[in-house]
C-alpha cells in the first residue's frame, strides 16, 4: 500500500524545496545526498549510490571464476624503453 502525504513547496534561496517526513528518511536510509529523477509526471528521490558500490563483490566473483586475468598483455612503449629507469 502506497502511503502519501501532502507537502508544501517552499522557497529556498532561488530554488524550491519540500520537507520529507523523518520516518521516511529513516525507512529509506536517505543520507545527506540523494539522487533525483523525473519519471513521466513524478519526481523520484533515491538514496545516492557510491560510484563503485558493488565492485568488491564483483571482483571477488571474477577471482572465484578465474575471470580476472588481463585480456591483452602489456606492451612497452618508446617512453618505457628510453625514459623509464627501474
């Protein structure tokens, strides 16, 4: 069942904003940053995800499946051969 409340749009500087009930903030685990999207005639507010969220699990699965090797072998460049010293 979808719970709805009516909220007033308030002026915040040159922008406008709405107040989100604390119980919803807690329920959705919304932090200080959110992602906003427009879907048809709705405004969608989501928890902001880290750009690398889920990478650790994906890397572990790749290692488990032995799918974590380089596709191409590294090739030395002219700079590597002439400028770089070990």
